[in-house]
C-alpha cells in the first residue's frame, strides 16, 4: 500500500476513495480498522471511521489506531480526510487529530485544505466558501451537530490546537510548486505545524499536490487528493485497476437522516415519484414508530424503491432537539436506521442509498461490512460502492450537502438493477 487515508466519517471516506480511484489508484475502502492485512494490489487504503462528532480524545485514539494499521501496511504517505465544510466544533476534532497524527508519524508540518471545487467549496485568504456564500452563511451555521459559524478556517482551527496555525494564500499557490515549497519551509522554521492553504480551482489543488509530494502527512477534503496519484505515477509505483462494476440485483430503499438544505431538496424531488415515510421524532422517542412498523411499510411498497427519512427543516429539528435533547434524538435516529437497514437487507433488499454522514456510518456498521470496492461516480464525491453481504450489495453513501436534486433517483439506478 502506498497511500493510507483516515476519514472521519463514512461518506467522506467514499468521497476520497472515489477521487483516488478516478486518479488511477487501486483503492479499497475499509470499515473501521481492519483486523487483517490488506489484500495484495491495494495501492490506496481508506479507513472509514465515525469520529467527526465524538469526544476529541476518542477521535484521537481511533485515528491513531488507524494510522498504526496503515503504517503496518507499508504506506509511504498518510492523509487525514475531513469534510469540505470543515465540520467540527471549537473543541475539535480536526485540530487534535491532526496534531496527534503529526506526532505519531514523526512529521513536522501538514497542510490544511478542505477545498473541493466540484461541489463549490473554495478557500480564499483563509476563508471557506460554499458556492458564492461564506461557510457561515451557507446553512452550515445551522448544522445540528457541528454548526460552522466562522468561515475563517485558520481562526476556527486555532481554537482546537496547541500550536499556532499558518496561512498560505492563493498568490503563493499560483506562483507554483517551488514557491509553495519555500512557503512551507518558512512556516516550518517558525515552528508552525499546521498550515491552512488557499485553493479555488482544481488546478490549484494539482499545484499543491506537486508541492506536498514528500509530505508524510496531508490533511483536507477529498480535493487535496487530486494530485496525489500522479505523484506516485511519476515515481513509477502505480499499477492501478478499473473501478468495480455494480453487480447488485434486487429491491432498493433510500434512507436519509441528513437535514441539510441539499438533502431537503433531494427528498422533495424523490417523493414526486416514490412513496415516503417521514419519521416523527416524538413517535420515535415514545416507541410508537418502530423498526418493525417501518420494515412492514417498506415491504408493502412492492418494489417501488421507497424512502424513509428524518430530514426536516432547521426549525423542526431545533424543536425536536429542545424537546428530547440533541444527543438523545440523534442517537435514537441512528439506532432506528441501523436496525431498519439490517432488517431490510436480511429480507432481500440489495440496493441501499443513504443520505447523511452519521446515518451512513450507522448503516454500514449495522450491516457488518468490512470493506467496499469503488464503482462509478454518481455525482461529484459520491461513487457506487460494492460490498458483500449474503451476495453482492450495492450502496451509495452521500454526505448531506452533496449531490444534485435528482441524486437519489440516479443512485438507485446506478448501484444495481431491480
């Protein structure tokens, strides 16, 4: 294995795996830290964790375990992948994990670059934009778990770290790899270990990729990986192979726990042609809505690829959180989706589309999947995933903010056949 990646959620892991596979690296996505060695021929391994919203100390412990396993596989370079909207709180987890990985890997500096231009995530003068809006005005400021109220990534990250955080602006990036290398060295001499780096286009990320060729640790969104396969190719180390082909055949279901603006549009679009079951938080909490009832409802839809969703507008979400508690309602929803997907797959569902990072993590863990092959891209950052669970199982794991309005429809069609 040449490149070892640690992702802080499952949708982010598949997003990154998609980028690396498109770049020509033979890529496998692992669910949690594997208990065995990677299969021969794996050039890039992405370990999917569920550490974005847990306690910082627990996120650090799990991330270091993943790094140790990847080191044992012979990785030359390591990548810590987080969301392109930098989802975190003032307490962590991006800063603590990044600093811990620097220490464990014996590295002295790592770039911080959450940029993903294909989905409108751009960084200019250290400020993160989502489309034409600053991060703090994009809807992410209302995120139920990690509200992003400050678009200044350097300032936000500094709240989480022990040391200072540097900044390299777009002018230096556009000056080329040599100028970037000099800028990194200048930050290193000042004792700065984490350096926020601007980028607004794929070409900026490719330039940055050249400059970080020898960096032991890299951090960012999936866009930071655009140039990494080419570095290994130039060194004559890549063999690569084609993406996996979707082989799942059978009934489909869509599960959405995300409440992002994009997910609200996607759910509304999908409901125009498919039956839907909206989850009422009060009924979940008092037990009047159960996995048994939801599974029976899905079965009654007779192959219509229905959707079960907890997606709601921010006002409704805030009301539920006030009534039942933020952590309590989130845990209840995840537990519900985990039980439901296990019941549905065991009863014959072969295609599962999931919206939301936390929901995706709950689903994959509930199914006991250990690794997934990477298939074709559905929308930027979201590939088809192929797993084995009593036969081929087709999956799509979508970050809340990713995907076009018709994403669910396309995903159901591309991960397999009825």
